[in-house]
């Protein structure tokens, strides 16, 4: 059980939490930014975290983030969705949107980054 607790602690740290509009603007201006947008009341999706964490170990060039869709103006179109929405940005330009936890799509997208 000790190993799982350790892995859980590590997994939490790999995603940057975007807190407000200014933070959003600065963060998505990066080279390869993968954002999980979710309503603040649900929090980030726990079931996809292990997949994203594994990808983050292989793909250090991708910055993984989470953002509350009801608190960030740019995400207002997603604020009423219960399912998470995954958004890939390259230098502030939205390149790909994946609605819901579609593990094969997420893996494929990340495999093609970098």
C-alpha cells in the first residue's frame, strides 16, 4: 500500500493548476500545453490522471495543467459540461479539443507532440 500512496502523491504534482484569467493567458502561451478543463465543483478527473502522469514521464516537453471551466473566461463554453474537456495549446493557439475521457485520443495526441 505504501507504494500506491507514494505514486498518488507524485501524480498530484505533475499538473499545474491554473487559477485565474491572467494565469491562463500566461500558461497557454507555452510551447505545448495540455489543459484539462473541468467544473470547479467536480475537480480534475481522477480516472485519467494515471494516464496523463505516465505520458508526462515520457513527454517532458508537454506542460500538463488543470483549469476550472467556470472560473476562467476563455473556458466559458465548457463551464456547464460535467465531463472534462482536454485542450491542447501551442503558443496560445488551440490546436485540438477532446471532449470527455477518450484515452486512445489523448494518448495519440500526446504521442504526436514534440
